[in-house]
């Protein structure tokens, strides 16, 4: 062993430990950042600093471990820069930092997925236990945050609208973005549903009730319907044939209860939506834009308006590179469409659209490659299909600063060698 190898090994261990530590407090820092911002508008952006350091360390260490998997995402991220840089030079607008942050968010999931996939292969069962702890702690924090929100602390999920007279505006507590929090809830719930069903089944309904409770307080269609779909779908995907046959009576009974609930909901949908505070908001969207107004929350209107403006104001060659957030914000107050593919296409051109495509292609390719090796794959396929749908119809998935790390971690867990996950050959976290 050479001197340089002996020198690099302790350094690599320190880098990995630092990444694991920062990842462990990832969601807590977001909550603390929101708390400080709520207490003082001039607070230090702790979350942005921590995530920048974490992503830099992931790239640094990932370049040593899985350089090939990092090359294309990093190249696309670099190709997303020329358009915003040109607009900055042309107009002198102050939005370049925001573009750098959004480009980092958009590529961070792929970079973290590559790095933590290696960690999952090396650490085995310890990686699973660490992810379990992280997800459970983050979920507990969401519950505490929801309770504080109900008690009147923190912010509401939505701002009052002149056209909508509803008393309850939802609860987001001390987190900053309701939509990003809703997507984070899907990832945490999906993982905990899967693991509780396999390890401690009696906790499954408790986690389900808690997840639905948080989603109902957030008042987002994404959170509520996504959590319900995961709660119902994950047991279906995890049950083996002999379990289906043994539980046939219970399943028929459960199906009958679900049908009764669906009928009751259909008969009392108006009162139910009024009770949770969604009725006025949904009816206003329906009156303005019809069914698609409810489904897309008027995002189809912003899609048409924003692309039309860019086509009128900028040359075609620049549209291929994107005009950045500043290029749209110079003309429009609401410059985000809130559809991930179209936002990244508008802001960063073809490179942004390719990054969206690459993210989901790599995830689904990895999942299908491990379909017979890991029982986590089927539930994660359902979760990623939901997140893909959310990204296409509601946004705040690839453009979320809260989601990329937990999302990468749960998908990287499929690379744990499942038959040997209890083996003592796994590398303990403290001895990495």
C-alpha cells in the first residue's frame, strides 16, 4: 500500500461520515430554517448553506466512487448555465443566484442517488437501518410540526384569496413551502409504509392515519390522494400469493368497507370538501378553468402565457438554451409554471428538459434491474410513478430543495444485498 493510498483512506472516511451526518439532519435543518425565518425575516439561510456543503461533498466523494454516473448529470447542469448567464449579461438582473440554486436542486437527486447507491452496496443492513432512522425521525418532525400548526404556530398552507371565502387555509407549520412539504410526505410515507408492513405490521394503520392527518392539514391534492394511494397500494404489492389466499376473507371485508366509504364520500362530497376547507378553492378553479382548472390548478394557463411571452421577447436560439428565471421574472410576477418539465425547459432549454428525462429514466432503469433482488422495488415503483405524475401535473419534485436527498436515499436502498442484509459483513457506519 502506497503512502498516498494510506493518506486518502482516512480522508475518504471523513468525507463519508460528514455526508452521513449532514444527511441525517437534512429535514430538521429545513424546519429550523423555517422557524428562524418565521421569528425574523433577516435570519441566516441555514438550509441553503448546509445543502450546498452537502451537495459539494457528494460530488467530491462521488467523483471518486462513481464518476461515470455523475458525468452526464453534471454536464447537463453546466449546459443549463449559458442561457441565464447571457440574460444576466444582457439585462443585469439580480436573479443569477436563484438560477444557480435551481440548477443545483434539479440535478442533486441524480448525484445523490449515484453516491448513496454505492453506500448501500458497501454498508448493507447498516444502510437500511440508517435510512429507517432518518425517515422515521423526519416523519416524527412532520407530526410535531403539524401539531404546532394546529395550535396556531407557524404559517398556513395557503394565503387568503379575495375570490375564495374559506375559514380554514391549511397548516404548514414552520416549513416554508406547502407543495414541497407535500411531496416530502409522500416519500417518507411510502418508505415507512413499506418497511412497517415488512417488519412491524401492527404499526401500519397508525402510520397511515398519521400520514392522512398531515396530508389533510396541508390541503394539497398531491398529498392527500398520493398518501391514500400508497396506503392502499403498498400492501397489495407486497403480499405473496399464499398470503392473498390466507387473507381472502379479510380482504373481501376490507374491500366491502372501502366500497361503502367510496359511496358515502360520493354522496357527501360537498360537505366533506367544505369540512376540510377545499370546497371553495376547488369550485373557484372549476368556474375559471373547468375540470383542468381543478386538476392543474390553472397551471395550463401559466404554461401558455409564459411560453408565449418568451417566444415573443427572445430569439429562437436563446430559447434552446433557456432564459433563466430572471428572463421570465423581468416580465411576469408569477414566473414559475409549477410543472417541473416545462419550468426547466423554459428556464434552461433542452438541457433542462433532458435532465428531467434522465432523472426518471435512471430511476426506473435501476428499479427494474433490481426487481427480483429487492422487495423494496415494487413499492418504490409505485412511489416513483406517483412522483413522476406529480412532477408532470403539479411540480415541486425535481425543483424541490426539500425532496432530493430523501428521494435519492429510498431509491438507493434497492442496492442493498437483500438476502445478506443481516450479515455481519456489512460495513458499520462508524467504521466506514
